[in-house]
C-alpha cells in the first residue's frame, strides 16, 4: 500500500474546472501576463496540430514582393506602359492624350481614335494590296497561258488554210487543161466545175478562219484590258499606301493635276504621255522632282544679302594728329613760361587760332 500511496502522491493533481476557466480568462484578457508552464504545454500541443509546411513567413515574403512590384509599376508612365517615347505623347487643352505623329517630316498630334483608324486603314490597304498582288500574279499566269493557246489556234487556222489552198493549186496545175479541152470537152467542163466548187469551199474556210482569228484577237484584247485594269488597281493601292491623303478623291485629282502640269511644263509631256504613266514608282519620282524644283526656285527667289565692303577706319590717324598737336601746344606754353618772349607768345596764339 505504501508504494501505491507514494505513486499517487507523486502524480500531479488534475486541474479543476475553476482552474481551467481562470486559465482561459488570463489568456483572453491578460495578454501581458507571463505564460505559465501549463500554458506552454497548451501552445506546444497546438503547434503539433498545425499542418506541416504552413510557413507564414513565406506568405509575408511573397506579399512584400508583390508590393515591391506594384511600387515599381507605379513609377511607370503611360508612355512606358505603351512602349513609346515620352515626347510622342502630348495632351490637348481638354486633357486628352494625343500621339505626336510624323508624316513627311511634319509633326502632327493625332488622337488615339484617329491613330486606330489610320492603323485599320493601313491594315486594310495592306491586305487589299496583298490580295490584289496575288490576284494579279495568278491572272498574269492565266493570261500568258490563254495567250499561248490563242496563238497556237491562230497559227493552226492559218496553216490549215494554206495547206488546203496549196493542195488545190497543186492539183489544178498538174492538169493540162488545153489538151483536156481538146480531147474531152465534157471532162474538161466537169473538172472546171469541180475545182470551182472546191475553190469556193476553200474561200469559205478561209473566211471562217478569219472570223475565228478576229474573235481570238478580240478575246486577247479583252484579256489585255482586264489585265491592265488589275494592274491599275494594284498601282492605285500602292500609290495610296505612299500617299494616304489620296484616299480622298478630291485630293487625288488635285495632286495628280499638279503633277501632270509639272511634267508637261518641265519635261514636254503630252496628255497622251501622261496617260501612259501608271507605275507608282514613276509617280514617286515625279513627286520628288516636283519638290526638288519647287525648293530650288524658292532658294533662287531669296534675296542675297549684300555685305558692305570693309573700310579701314581713320580714327587712329586723327587721334595721333590731335595728340601731336596737343604736345606741340604744351611745349610752347612751357617756352612762354620759361622765357616770357613775345615771339613764343605769338607762336602759341597762332596754334590756338
């Protein structure tokens, strides 16, 4: 019994309900109190129930990194976000953002709406130009193929007509018509009738051949016209790409009129000559020539500033003469004071006159 009693005495007494209540109140309302030994046990037990890998410090680190990134982003300007230079973005009086675009060396602020519209137009023109270029190449290949076929057909018709005609002429010339007329007038008449009918048939065949050649020629011309229209459409798109303002029909007509007058006046082009200029590259050369001539005439019209000739100043010479005269008068004054001579006084008065 003594062992059992000792064992029971050495075991810690269980906490009463009042002790547990006091412990909870101290934890809730007395945060500044030092934790008891029992408290440490409770905390330790709570730590054991936490899931492994739950590191709140790493969450704090990630949050701080996000804040740093946001801080860095707040330093970025609108131009930085858009990836363009700062001077390209300006604001109007109403606070609207404008893009400072450069067209033909001239800066012009445009709104984002106009910029988007211009981009869409440029994309449309590019797509249309690519489509037209593809169609043009395909059409040129098809046209070359059709032209070759038409050429072969025309050559075949001519060859057939010539062959039939040569055959009849050869047969006709192989007969001795004078002897046949004497020996057998009836056979002579029959053969003459036969060859006459054959000649008429040949003429009909030739006429049909000529009609077919005419039809082929007209078809070829139609293909040529279609090809030219496709070429003009493609060149027109390229000209508009190089000169966006030419989308306006009025601006196009006005500018083309100026260029036509220029080449007619400066290079002797005729109206028929100007109609042959369809390549957008040639029109670009004419534009450059017109700008160059206009700039040259403007430079020639400026008045030359006449620089006056350099004239050597005689101020130094005058000053030297005055200084010499002053020294001379001073010397004569000294002589008058020293001698009191009447002649010295007279000389001094003469110099003052």
